[in-house]
């Protein structure tokens, strides 16, 4: 698809192009913190499920109000993390690779997500190696960026390359607070580079990566937004983008300014309650690329 085919709106002053998105979300009807599988989760801290639902609803409504399509998967009692649909799979061109969680607490989500993809027109591929979907696998232009170190295994990267027949760039996550790639990198929009190769603008948190990963990111994305540690610490990078509107935490003030400087329109969504589970905006948003609509 060319950019002009997907463009639905152009910000007159900035030239940033909004693209239509189709997302999968899951209402946090059963959200709570009943186990601890990342450093943000503390069973002792109380959670407020109705508040989580209200905050989630704001994100859902905001996507719709900007013209995006949002599908929902039914929440399942006893699977409190199902709200983080980014971990439900990874989808390109109607092909959905299911997930194999590294944490037993979430393995009950694997089949329901694959069933949903199957019944909504996606070709489902059962995973072999451990990986946690779009939480650790991001499409940046034509290239797949894949994280490993905490949750997804590096062995999964070959499988991902084979399933989607694309280059996969492996990035080692080294800071336990940023245990999924989508807490450390945000893909902002596609750009067509020299020779028509599709690349992307990204934002990232340098300190979440080792030297090798930082080197790769600097070389491949010289124009990337490098986000400060303070913005990373409030889950600022866990943001979704339609190419023009970037959905971010209101606490990520430095990132907000960096986005504005480059002509993006930051849209603030407060998911403080869902941060108690170690997730934010992007975690609650799985992109559905292709398939029946
Ligand atoms: N409690 C969830 C877990 O640890 C949070 C998942 C966050 N998801 C994400 N895509 N980063 O699995």
C-alpha cells in the first residue's frame, strides 16, 4: 500500500500523515494484580477495576473519535492481564502469529487470542518458540524489530523471520523495568527512504538497550527521537501512533515536547491504573494489519 492510499488526513503545517488503523483491545473487566511478573506489579498495592475500565474506555473512545477501527476480544475471568492485547499476537498482511508466554500466569490467554484471530478472518500460525507478540515484536517500515532478554526468546526471532519473510533485527533488553520492547521503542510512522525502501521514524529509550542494540538503533534510525530516562520511567514510550496523532502518557512531558517539535500531535491518555500491572497505552493496543474487516 502506498502512503497516498492509506492517508486519511494531513496536518497542514507539519506534513505528518494520519493513517487509518485497526486495533484489537480487551476491556479490563477482570483487571487486578494477583501475581507479580514484572517489577511494576505489587500484589500489596490495591487496584481499582472500575477506574481501570474508565481509563481504558477513554483510550477506546479516543481511537474511535479519530476515525480508527477498534475490535474487542471478550475478557476472561481469571486472566487479569488480558487487557494487554499487544501480547496476544503479531499480525502482518492478515497473517497472525500466536504467542507462547514465558510466564505461566498468562499462558491461558494464548488459545483465546488465536481463536479470535481465526474467527475474524486471519490466517493463524501456531508459535513454537517463546515470544510475547507485539509486546516484543514491532514492525518498523519493512523491518521487524524484536526484543529479547526478559520475556521473548532470541530463538523466536528466526521463526518470526520465516513466518513473515522479513528481516528481523534482534535487540537485547537489559533494564528489567523495560522488559518488553514496546516499553522502550515506539514506531511513529513509515517513511519511504532511498530506493523506495520503507523505513520508519521511531522514538526509543537508549538506556533500555546494551551497547550493541544502541549501535544498531543509531545506525538504522539516525533521526530517531531519543527519549530521556524520566519519560521512559513513566512508560512514555509505551505509546501508539497513527503517523500524526501519538497517544502518550500525560506524564511524559519531555517526549511530548520532542513529538511537537517534529510536527506530531501528542494525545494524552492517562492509564495510571493499568500501569499497576506494568502496562500502558501500547500494551492495550494490538495492531491488526490486513485480514477481513
Ligand atoms: N502484567 C503484564 C505482564 O507482565 C503487562 C504486560 C505489558 N504488555 C506490554 N505489551 N508491554 O505480562
